[in-house]
């Protein structure tokens, strides 16, 4: 396979050699980055840095990943354009535009992925109006603090609850959440 490489390389003109010299190494780096991204690997340096940030990365156009993507697409687009015998100016413009489009796409992808984060902190006010089930008996007229199971923010939660109902709410009964008292206690009633 590589026996013919020197003859093949010598058969290329200088602009083709430039595009191939860009395409091959950047494609390898791009593949390595892609694999490491999906398996959770990172390429770390020996630097220690203290940063105070709010976690909002924002839109970053010039990053190592974006530059690797730019040169990968730039090179392969240039090779494709040269093979279709386009003029030199058209080859350069087309490969630059394709590289910039790829950079923009990569930057947008990472920007929107950064916006998908969720703190996981439950806002107990989101339980108001919810329907749940008694987990530990709740005595009538605020006789004790029991527990209910209900979905809040897409997760099943066990929360403490009291009731103003005239009868005890026993394990397995369906309830409605009326309000939140003292910031963390649910006032419930039988459905």
C-alpha cells in the first residue's frame, strides 16, 4: 500500500501536495479528538489554573477543536475541488468557505451543548398542583409530618407533608399538593 507513496506524491503538483499535507494529519487529529470526546477522554497539559467563572462558556469560535475541524474540511474540500479541475481561485475560496462553515457548525454545537446543563436542584414550589401518593401516613388536622411520593421536575421525590383534612391519609392514597409551608413542607389533601 505504501510502496507507491513516493511515486504518487511526486506525481502531485505543489498545490495538491499542500492540500494533502493539510488533510492527512488534521484528519487523524480530528478522528482522535472525536473518539476521545465520545469515550470521555481529554488531552491534558501540565498546567494549573485558577478561574472564577459562572459556568457560561458562551460562543467560542476560535478553539483547538474548531481549528482542527476547519483544516480537515478545508483540506478535503480543496482536494475534491482540485480533482474536479476547478480554477485555483475557486478551489481556495470554496475550501475556505467550507472550512469556515465547519468551524461555525462546531462552535454552535459546543455552544448549544453547554446550554443543556441542568443544576439538578429541585424547586419545591414546582410540586404545587402535583398529584402523588402517600408513602408514610399523614395524620388528620396536622397531627404529624408524613411523607408523599410524587413527580417533581421529572424525578420521583419523597417529600414531607401535612394535611388539614378531617381524616388520616394512609399509605397508598392519592393526594394533591395544595401549597408549600415554611419553604419545605407540603400541605396536601386527598384527591
